[in-house]
């Protein structure tokens, strides 16, 4: 006796096996995501802590200060 979860998993597995155009589209989507995240990481998210602080202790102190400081209220 198969469970509902097993039937659902079998349905999707068989569906992906029989895809022809869908496999190509999934490959394109994955390649685009990898390129997008690589570009975003390299150009838009520089390693702030590595460039502004020399030691791990300085980095840790800065992060701790940023996490524990009280928020600024604009009234």
C-alpha cells in the first residue's frame, strides 16, 4: 500500500523524466540563476569586513557593536 506522499513523489519524478523541452528550460533557468548570483556577489556585495578591518577581533567587535547598539528613533 503506497502513501499519498509516495504517490506525489512518483508523479513528479515521472513527470521530470518524461520532459523534453522542460529539461532544457530548467537548465537555462539554473544557468541564469548561477550567473546572476555570481555577478551580484562579485560586484554588488563586496566583502565589507575584510576590506575595512585587519584582524578577526576587529571584525567581531564591529559586528557585535552593530548588533547590540540601540536603534535611532527619528521623532
